[in-house]
């Protein structure tokens, strides 16, 4: 079983290498379409997390104060920027197959290029918003230390998990169009089940055990640890999240690829 899975992954990687130029072209097209005919353009990647940070700062510093171990605006903005990469990528990925029906039904190419493109476009938004994150860190006098070397590992963990959900969501929505509506509910609940704007560790009881299974919390906490706190994230939870992300990505990619022959008849 594992040998067959490994062989499938090698074949998929080879195919992606052969079609890498197509992936770049689809990504460039999606980047242009994302902000076409918008007055603010890529500035939306800055505006939305900044607006949400201001709103949650009022709630969690004035209405219901909580202690997060660092300036709350910095805590919230870091969480929102990293969460937005996941949320926006999966939202766009879910409709990536159905909105490109002509390509899917008439041209052969690795169909996973479409959800992968959504993930890459979301990453570009992350890079844009990171400019303001760096400015906030400078404002609060936070200087990254040696822990910054661990940042690529955190990025890879989120990349794998985001791509896995993107593949599953795109495939699910192709077969059942309810998925895109259901996902809007799921992604909203998921955000508040993750340490995006408050530490979910403060939640007690049986719910704390359920929330501990969420891989996104160790990943987002990992950003705060390496960028703001200057330490490595707790290695136990982070390693579990990384392992879950890698395993889910491998399975999702193989399942997606094996279902490709049914895409055209269901679109």
C-alpha cells in the first residue's frame, strides 16, 4: 500500500515538473483576475486583515480583555494574515474546477494545477500583507532572532495542509455543488476554532480536547513563536500538525488524481 502510494506521488511530482510552465501561466492569469477592475488592487490583501485586527483589538482589549503575552494588535494581525492565506486559497480552490469547465473537459493537463494555482495566489497575498506585519513588529520593537530560520518549516507545513484541503474541496465541489456553500460555514467556524484572534488554549473542558486536534492552531502559533516570541514552536504539537499535513496532502493528491477521469462527465 505504502509502496503504491509512494510510486503515485513520484509520478505526480514528475507530471507537475513537466507542466510547471502551465502552472505558472494559470497562476499569473488568476493573479490578474483576482484584482481586475478593483480600485485598491492588491491593497485588499492589507486592508482586510488590518480592518479585522482593529475590530478584534477593540473586542479583546476593551470589551473582553485577554492576555496573549504580546501586544494584541501584533498577535491578531499575525494570526489573521496567516489564516487568510489558508481561507482565501481554499475558497478560490473550491470553485477552480467548475469555473474552468472548458479547460477541464477539452484539454489534457494535470487538473490539480487549478487548485494549486489558488494556493500560490493566496501565498502572494500573504507576502503583500507581510510588509505591514514587518512594520507592526518594528513599531512594537520586536526583532526576529535565530528562530526566524524555522520560518520556512512553518510555511511548508501550512502549504501542505492548505493544498490538501484545496484538492479535496475542489474535487468535492465538482461532484456535489453544495460543498462551496457548506464550506463558507465551515471556514467561519474553523477560524474561531483556531488560535487566530485568541488563544484556544484558554478554552477548557471537553471542547479543549477537540480543538487540540486542529492542525491549523500549531501552525499559526508557529508563526507567532518564530517571528514575535523569538522561540521555536512547541515541537510536539507542531510535529503532529506537520505530519498530519504531509499525510493528508499525499492522500488528497492521489485521490484527486485517481478521480480525474470522472471530472469531465460531472462538470
